[in-house]
């Protein structure tokens, strides 16, 4: 059971998150957060110093609760016996993760504050998108070593997979919301087309055609250019 101090901290984090996401950083005051958390203004400052530190703590908490489970799920792909099917399942989870409405709202908030709070934007990027891409790259490198994929540049392959999985949906969600974006999307068709495209370049036996970060490609890609 949490202590009284931990309970207050949790209440402040929860209240701050709801108010920041609903009204934005500039539109939310410490007085409002304190009232919603049923604590004093001084208690908010005691736990978090100021409003900016509270926002940083909220972003760190949301990122930790969403990204960590997903990166653990990515790591499990190393043991896959059916890479195509497991990549499709992973892509579905990725879509649901990034299009969850609290995540979309958080992205909007961070984008709105990025010019004034570059440290916040950098923290989010490093611990969410960049961390996810690195987790994918690590797994693709291991799958390459066992011959399940042909990946000369794991980080580039991770970028390709991520954008094939998410596509334009991540941008649409910023304008129309996660639930609306998901309801407009044929998830199975989108995911399977994306995975098929990914494996056309990175599947076993395609190593001579896969691109590298320098943009070079050999094999099929080179032959197409000569035609």
C-alpha cells in the first residue's frame, strides 16, 4: 500500500496529466492541479518543484508505462518461429499503442511546447520513438544473425518497419484523434501490406537487394535501375 506521501504524489500526477492534456500546458495552473488532486499548492511544489518539473515527470511516467512494455514485446520477437506473422502482430500492437488517445494527446502537448521546452521534446523523442526504433533494430540484427531476416542496416530497417506499420495514421491522429483514425483504417489490410513490403526487401535471401543507410542497393534494386 502506498504511503500518504506517495498517494499524494500519484494524485498530483494524475490530476496534472488530465488537466495538461485537456487544456494544454499554458492553460493549466498549479492552483487547478492542486484543487483537482485535493492537495495544497504547497504540496504540489514540495513534490515537483514547479509546473515545468511536474510536466516532465508526467511525460516520463506516461512514456515509461507505455514504451517499456512495448519494447519488451519487441524483444520477444527474437525467438519467433514465424517472423511474418509475428511482425504483423507486432505492427498491430504498434498501431494501437501510438494511436491510443492519451498518447496522441501527449504528442500534441509536446509538439505545442517543443519550441519553448526543447528539453521536454528531446526527452520524449529519446525515450519513446528513438527507443522503440533502437529496440526494433536490436531484434532485427539478431534475426539477421540467425538467417530469419537479411538486414545489412538494422536501424534503417527499423525505421522502414515503423513507418510501414504506422504510415500516415500517426499524423491523421494528431488532427482527428486516435479513435477516429483507427475506425477509418482497415488495420489487417494495412498491416499485412506493410509487412509484405518489408519482407520483400528484408526477408531471408534478399540481402543483396536490401538498402543501407548510404542509399546503396544491389541485386534486384540495381537490376531495376539498369533496365
